[in-house]
C-alpha cells in the first residue's frame, strides 16, 4: 500500500494532471475558465478571495521551493535544516490559516447564496471542500513538525519529492515511517492534482501561461481599456435600427 500510494500514485496523479489538462484544452477550450461568481454577489467576495488566494499562493511557492530545492543548496547557503523547518512552520502556518479562513468564507457563500448554489456544479463545491480538508490536514502537520524542529523529518519529505521528480526508485520508503497526518496530507494533495483537469482549478495554469503567451507568442496583442468616465448617451430604438440596416447593407456583411 505504501509503495502504491507514495511510489506509483504520484505518477498516476501527475500524468492525469498534465495529459488531462492538455486534452481538456484541446477538446473544450471554452470550458477553461474560473467560473467566477463575483457577478452574482460582490459582498464578502473580495476579502474571502484575497485571503484564500494569497494564502494558497504562499503555500504553493513554499511547497515547490521547500520540497524541490536540492538539499545541498540549503547546505551551501548555510541554512540549517532546523531553520528551514521553523520557516516552513511559521510562514506555512500563517498562510494556511489565511487560506482556511478565506476558503471557509468562500464555501459558506457558495453554499448559502441561492443563486451561486444553483449555478455551481458538484465539482465546484467538492473541490472547495477537498481544498479545505487539505488545508486542515496541512495545519494538522504543524504540531508534529514542531516536535521534529531539527528538520530531519522534513529532509525525508524533500528526499521523497526529489526522487519522485527525478524518477528514482525506492522513494516511497522515505515516507513509510511518517506520522499518519503527513501520509493523509500527501495522498489528498496528489488526489487534488489528479482532479485538476476536471474542475475549475485548471484556471491556475492560465495564471502561469497566459502572460507568457502574450509576451512570447502574440506580442502584437494588447488589452485596451477605455478611459471613459461618463456613460455613453442613450440611443433610441429607431437609431439602433438605422445602424443595423446600414451595417447589413455594407458589402462585408453580404460575403
Ligand atoms: C502532493 C501535494 C502536497 C505535498 C507532497 C505536501 C507536503 C507537505 C509537507 C511535507 C508538509 C510539512 C512541511 C513541514 O513542516 O515539514 C506540508 C505542510 C502543509 N501543507 Fe502541504 N503538501 C501538498 C499539497 C498541499 C496543498 C494543495 C495545500 C493547500 C491547499 C497544502 C497545505 C499545507 C499546509 C497549510 C501545511 C502546513 C504549513 C507548512 O508546513 O507549510 N499542501 N505539506
């Protein structure tokens, strides 16, 4: 079981994440969106969304840098394993609490507002519940990590993640002796990866790739926003009709 969950399942989850996302973008590009509910209800949205997103982004960067940076880099920079562990606990803990409060508010809003609930899919609600469960499990690791403040337990997770990433066999052995809360946290984290292509979480990739696409592939494109501060004058129905008829008579409309 340990070998499957922490040695094989990571590859299944990451393959579904990458290939599933490519397939969805290819088949159904118009479903690739955040499905934001901001238009339906503005109240409490900004504060909840900011708390959630800032918290999750700090955690995301912390996990990527913390787990995937080779251990020799920290040693070279004279960052002790204990100092790194305390940083992970403090920064990750604060970000985790922020994301949990924001995520809780977003779920409450989605569940209790009739209009948002009716326009939410099962996946919209389920993924928010799973993210909250993942955040609570993550925060549940903090007291255990605190007991290993010399960082030796964290080094095992770093070794596991780096061996998975570099396709080395035997990675699961490094997680075998870890506390249950860590195992649950990692298994659910992998499951969230696996579910990304089937949920609105695909929008995360747009945050990364869309700016690159405009910078590198379509540099001629730009977003233009009007600086108009007052409303346009009202048009009468007759005026709108006149413009429609004129547009229909233009040669390009007949092509
Ligand atoms: C497969 C994906 C993931 C893996 C392998 C993973 C692994 C870990 C590990 C090893 C720790 C303990 C760090 C330490 O103190 O030594 C941790 C902590 C934590 N994780 Fe994750 N995690 C994953 C996904 C996530 C996700 C998706 C979230 C949030 C939505 C999250 C939120 C947290 C939080 C809040 C903590 C506690 C604070 C901290 O130590 O940074 N994790 N995670």
